[in-house]
């Protein structure tokens, strides 16, 4: 029987461990944690370089210093914008607006307006005339599918309660930064939840103390009333 009780206790512990791992996995993969992790990255503008064979992402490099002037996260230009240097004073941008392809020259540090988005570009220094950079404006939600799709969790060793996290992406630096940001955000979320639980517990105890205080005061009043109705004399008060 002792052996059976020990096996039952081990099984219960194992079941609790599995549920704990599943619970932590759910938190790590939740939209709240992932979106906050993306916000910790430099996500606002993505840069690419156009090559002969393919277009490559440049993250974490920022070859152009773009200053946002007007940016509405609910209504902004989502398409790719092509940048080509023309000299020390100007550059050319190409982008699509509906079915039209628009190409236009702009001066450095001058406002550029594309639909509902306004920005300026500082002079980046000398660039070869054939250099073509592409850039795109983003919100955290634009990266959610990419991050969530590459995020995997598993138990390092069965019944160990140790989670193994993995982020898969075509850009290894992006994958590493995302994984670190997810873990930082998870720890911040866990700390917040523990603080919230402690606050709720303190509030509950305070409510219980207030309730007991009212009950005690009511009991004292009942005892006093009973004494008065029964004609009982308090000797210390009477003296």
C-alpha cells in the first residue's frame, strides 16, 4: 500500500507538472505577450535591398534615416516604397497607388507625402547610383503572424517542468531578437500577474477584517442591549 500511495503521489505531481507547462506555454504564445515583445523591437520601418536574383531583408540594419511626420497606425501606406539615390541633394521614390505606379524625385529633409503618411529622409552619404533600397511602414500586428508562426515550445525533458523555446525565421538575427523579447515580456507579464494576485489577496483580507469588525461591533451592541434589558449592572461602571 505504501508503494501504491507513493506511485499515486508521483502521478499527481506529474499531472500538475504537465498542466503547469501547458499553462505557461499558453501565456508565452498569447497575443498579449507576442505583440508586446514586438513593440520592444525596432519594428516601425522594415528595409530591404533589391538584388538581381531576390530582395533581401536588411534587419537589423537601417540604411536610411527616415523621420515620421504623420503616421496614423490605423490608416497609413502599407505598400513597399523603392528608394534610389540621385545625388547629394535628391532621391527618387517609386511606389504603387491603386493600379498606378508613381515615380517622383524629392529633396533630402523635405516632407514626402504618400497617401495618408508623411515623412522625410536625411542624406545618407554617398551611395552608388544603382543602389535600390526598399522600405515599408509597419505596426506590431504586421509581424504577429511571422513571430507566432515561428515560435515553438516544448518540454526539455519529459516531466522536468523546463520549457524549451525556439523561434524559426529566415533572418537569424530577427529570430534571436524576437526570442529574447518574448522571454523578457513573459517575465514582465509573470511579475505583473504575481503582483496583481498579491494585491487581490491583500484586498480580500482587508474586506474580511472589515466584515469581522462590523460583526464584532454588532455583537458588543447586542451584549450591551441584553444587559440593559436584563437589569445586569456593570460593577466597574456603577462604582
